[in-house]
C-alpha cells in the first residue's frame, strides 16, 4: 500500500468515526459545530 493510499484509508476511517459520533451524540448540527470550534 502506498503512502497516499494509507493516508486515504486513515481519512476514511476518521470520517466514519466522525459520522458515528455525530449520529450518537444526540446534538443538533448547530450544537456539535460549536463544540468542534470551541472545544
């Protein structure tokens, strides 16, 4: 696996984790956006 492929795979896993956190947080989109910026 090339370095680019490794980075792309990591990015995909990170976005999947973000999606799971967003779905399971129970927060509205404006609430989790503020946390990401200020937290």
